[in-house]
């Protein structure tokens, strides 16, 4: 069974080394989607979530109304309300969910059906979840628009705060869909961050066992998979290439949010001389102001060598936004042709590589964006789960 490891640390715009490793050890850990792993690990560490009695987490199982109330009450941190008798005929005082349902009812987050029942075993759908989440986390409810479905204003509240369910948009919300435990976990995780219920020190970073069990948690590949030279001389996290630029910080610049694209293939088998391989893909967005970027810097890690690669460059929308850079060391700084302006519209940039004729079979490399400082931008607020590791490039 594959086990995932997590470490406590500051993982936003400043990254500090963690103090310990611990295992997220469910029987079905391998089935937990990558995009929800950090969220689930964090909520488990805060005792907001737990596994099932059979040792599984069941990430794809849909959540019912009773379970949702428990997670919500625990995540918001409100004092529990325990009345002498139930407000619902189908919720008994000796039910495990009694205090959670009653607390949610007391604060006005949930209500019963027209017949007075609560139906705790019913699966919750996205429309119901949107209303409850908006109210529980006090996001503020917009005015209902003409001919709008009852749930429309709640989805708009979530959308305005970038808190819609993972992989959805306001145009494609799937209001009648029953969210899974993974989806709810990831959404509540973002809500807790948004409302200050999670600090940077609370956030847990998942690193696969084969990448972190023997190495530093700040390294995207463990020292056991580095070349012998690198293992003897582990990378310094303040290392910068000779050509790294340094933009002047602009007090009016916004916050730069960085995320690895879920579309990035994690393992790519390549041949010598293969060209235009996607080695990394990042999503950038500026909030509360416009951010300017002049360069990005990446480090190669793994058991290969930098000379396995002929050229590296960056693309946006299929258009080259940098010149081709031939690596001469393990760290490569890639200046952009023109300053990249990042605002509220999402920018997707792809690191492309050409393989060398001399690339050695069996070599495995990954290009990693280690630190916020490795983005040459005009803002000090560079937020994301650093380091960002690219695809495993395996030479056939």
C-alpha cells in the first residue's frame, strides 16, 4: 500500500523546515485525489475529519447530512448547542450526530423538510452545501436576482470568494450533484483558510513516501533519489543562479497565487532527442492588484544530470514567452521576453524541454520551483504550497 507523508510547516510565501513527519495511513490512501490530499491531511491533523472503522477514508463516498453537520461544526469551531430534546422526530438524543445537527440548527445553518424531519441519512447536494457553507462561514449573501433559482445567490457568494467546489465554475456548478468526501474536504479547507480558521502553520503538505521518507520535507524529491554528488551536497534553499534578477517590490502590487496545474502528467517517458516535452505547468493569478513577473527559476533534481536536456523555455497559451535556455548547471533561470502581467484572469505557463542526444537511459529528473523567491516578481506576497515539483521525466 502506498503511504503518504505529511509535514507541518509554513508553506505560503515563506517556507520553513518542518519539525516531524507523520503518516496519512488509510487503507485506501492511493485513491485519494492529489488535489485534495493536503486538505484532507490538514483536516485530519485538526481532528475535523477521521477515517472509517474499516481503516479507509472513502474519498469518493458521498457525504450525508449528518456527516456534513459534524464536519461543519468542528471546522467552524462554534460552541456546541445541546438541547434537552430534539428539534426533529428522526434525530434522537442518543444518535452520534445529535449535538452536531442541533448545533447547526441552532445557528440557522440547516432546517428540516416540510414534514418536520431532518433526514440525517440523505445525501447532501451541492446546492444545499452552498447555502449551508455560505451561512456557516458568514460570507455574506448577495441579493437574489430575478428568475434566479433559490440556491443561485449562495453559489454567487462562493464564486465571488473563489470558493466554489474543486473543478467547477459558476457556469457549471452541478447544483444537484452529491459532493464526495474529497470535494467537501477540499472546499472546507479553502473556506477555513479564507476566514482565518487555518493559519500557515496549520497547513499540512503531502509528499509521497518514495520522495520524502528519507529526505527533507522541503525537497520535492528525496535525497535518496538525487545523484551521488547532490546527496553529498544537498541543495541550499537560498541558492540562486548567477543571472537571477531582482525586481523592485511595488507596494501597490497584488498577491500572486501559484498552483500546480492538475492537468500536468506526473510521469513522462521520453526518448533521446525528443522535443517540446511538458516538464511543468503552473497556474498564476493576481488578486487585489496586478503582479508583474520577469523570470522564473527551476532546479533539476533526481538521478539524472542537467546535460540530459538541450533547452528549456516557457510558454503561455502555446506561445513562447521566453528564449530557449541551455542548462549549464542544475539551477536554470529563465528570463521572460517581456514582463508577464498577472491579474484576476488565470495565467497558465508551461515549462517545455528538449531532450539531448546524450541523455542516459534510466535517468529520472524533475524540474522544481522551490521557493517563492524563485519567481522574479514585483510583489513579496507569493502564495502557494512550495515547492512545486514538475513531471518525472524518465529517459527510456
